[in-house]
C-alpha cells in the first residue's frame, strides 16, 4: 500500500497555516484532522490537502516529511493555492 507525505493548508483567525505529516491512509488522516482528533496544532481549523507524495515504505515517507517541514519556501508557495 505504501505511505504518503502530505501538506495541509488552512486559513483562519490566526492567519494562514500549513501542516506537514505522513500517513498510510490519506483520506482517513484528513478526516481525522478536520474532526479535531488529529495533531494538537491542527485542532479548531478546517484543513485542505495542498500536496501529497507517495512512498513505498514508512522510512522514506518519514525522511521526506522531515525535509518538507523545513522547506518554508514550498509551504509558502502552497498557501497561495488556498
């Protein structure tokens, strides 16, 4: 099945935000974030999937997640698509 790395975007009272994570089930994870049961930093916002990449295994996805979290330029560019 593989793993995914994803970037979520949200606009709200605190301004535009992005969130980077990894999962094995992209649709279920987005639903979890939007239901308020995801990561603490995603609660209280409505999130939209901005970007996703698929990897063969968890190790590769987690490595890419680490890099995407530090790529502020890409995340700022993706916020422009909201």
